[in-house]
């Protein structure tokens, strides 16, 4: 990572898009994958958990087993060297305006 300090709520860009196999088969052939993440929590000094979304704003959500009516985005863990700082949302008036 560079000299930037990442905090919870920051938006990061993945160095390589995340393309889970079960999602890839349901998307158009040119779908780039989940390229962005919202920092949800820190695992340790080298890893962070992200809520992922693609350039169209689609969140990464996995089906729960057994299926439940409430759908919650899935957190995925990454090391800091897999991320690039994209946007800090601290002080933003509206979350979606920053994306």
C-alpha cells in the first residue's frame, strides 16, 4: 500500500477484479468483475474485509443456506497490497454521491 491510511468506510479499488465463479457464469462475457470495495472491518495489520460492488453498483451477495428473506452483502478479505485507495467518504454529505 502507499502512504495513504485506509479507514472503515473508505472506498478502495481492487488491483485485480474479484470474479467469483458462480457470479461469472451469470454475467455477460465482458463483465469485468467486482472492481471496488467498501471497507467494512480490519482483520489485522495486513488484511481488510470489504463489501464488494461492480462498476454498475451491483453488490456482491451470496445466497444463504437455507435461504433467508434478508439479503446481506458478503464480506471478502483482501491484503492491503491487493488494494488501491479510491475515495474517502469521511465528511461526505451523501454516500452514493461519492461513488
